[in-house]
């Protein structure tokens, strides 16, 4: 809790302020995002949740083969191993977080319950408890030991500190969430799962703080791609934590950049979504194929058009095959397709399916 206790001493550099200004232009349009995608919002969120569960699992070292993990999360398949069970629990927890973002309230009991839920049937129940206090009878009085007899009490005080800091409204929501995260992972309140619970806490606090981009863009996909940088910044932010001298600005800057990238991804998704609604879906899928590499998969089309049904995609592929514009390379779910014509840039009239 030293980060939050000493947050008043933080100096926000100019480049962070510039990021705030850019970020809050997007946050101010959050309502447009939900209005435009209202009909398919739950479908789009489900896609994001599946990606977050998969990538967070990979980040913490869940060793489920990628193809199996994606099928496990996308289909209602039964888990065969403890690690698969953890992935399915992650999916359920993420879905609940997205559904209850507006009413979520951070409490120590909620974090303990989350630990119990995620690791049920994965870890021995004895491991799903609070850790022993670091305080030793002969140890000198320190910031960590003062007034805190157990890790449960320390976590309760950390949550209280978060709420008090948030109530003052002096700092940006993401900055407060970043400081809470660094405090939590250094406090290590539980016997196991602290890294995962810390990341899940950061996730829901960002959502609750207005970072609505993470409803439609995977936070953990972006963090996983920058794993080394993220871990380096977390380590730097934790330096001198026990002395109350840690600096979380670098980690906060990283998360702001990730959020800005996510909002730009969402902007592109909304643009494509609007076209999907206005144009003939089959023609739009064909236009996407024109922009893909010479060899592509059905999964590439699903990624570009998450709200278009499989039957529409299949119908378009069959039509283009019959027109001898593409041909299949193999059979089955993972079959690839090859274009039989060179990529060429279409005119604006062709792209919009206009007849002149």
C-alpha cells in the first residue's frame, strides 16, 4: 500500500498529461461505441473475453496448446486437465466482470472469492488462503508491519487506501489502478495466485475507471506481445517498495499507450462494423479477401467480421470458388484458401459496390 500512501508525492510529467488529453478524447465517446454496436455488443465482448482468457493464460504459463485453448474457450467443451479448467474459469470470470462493470465495487472479500473461484479444482483448498504475515517478533517496526497483524488485514487496508484515494478525485483513474496493482503484487496477500489476481484486479479497475476500449479490444493480448517490457516496468515500479520509494510512472505510461492503441483498434472495428451494416455482407467479405494475403483462412475472415455468421462466410467462399476466384487448399476446419487472381487496388466505386 506504499504506492497509494505516497501517491501525493508523485510528479506527473508532461508526456503523461499529453497522453491523458488524447485518451480522454476517446473516453468521452465511450457511449458512441456501445450505441453503434448495441445489436452485437455481447457478441463482440465475447470475442474479446475469449482472447483475454487465452492470452492471460499464456502470460501466467498455462500450458494448453493454442488450438486446443481457442476451441476450449470458443466452444462449450469439457475441461480435461487442471490447466484447461483454469482457462474456463478465467473465461467465466471475465464475462462476469464485463457484465457487472458499472456496479463493481473493490472489496478484499471479492478478491478472496475470485481466488477461490479461479483455482477451484486446480489447486488444493489449503493453498487458497491468506499467506502468513511477513512480520517476525524480533523484526524492527516498518511501514509494512505497523498496525497490520495479518495479510488479510493488510489487504483490507490496501483496498481502503484505494477507495480513499479514488474518492479524493485528484488522480487519473488508471494511475490509481496502476498503484493499487503494484501494491497488491508486492503485498502478496495469498498463498498462491497473487500474480493472476493482481492482473485481474488491474483489468477490472481499468474497465471500471472508464477504459471501455477493453470491452472490445484484448488488454492481455497487447501485454503478452510486450511481456518483457511489462515485466521490466513492474520490476522497476516495485524497486524500493518496502521503503515507500517506488515509482510507478513508467508502468502507468506503458498502460496508457496500450489503452490508446486499444482505442484505435476499436475505432477501426467500429468503422468496419458500420460498413458491415450498410453493405451487402457477401460483397464486403469479398473485399476483405481482396486485401488479404494470397493464402488465407476462414479464421482470418471471422477475425475481420466477428458479427457475420459462418453461413454467410461459407456462402461467399463457395460463390468465389464457383467463380474460379479462389480454390481450397485441403479440407476441414483448418483448410486454407488460395486466391487465383493477383491483388489489385480497387477503385472507390468498386469498394463501395457502386454502379456508374
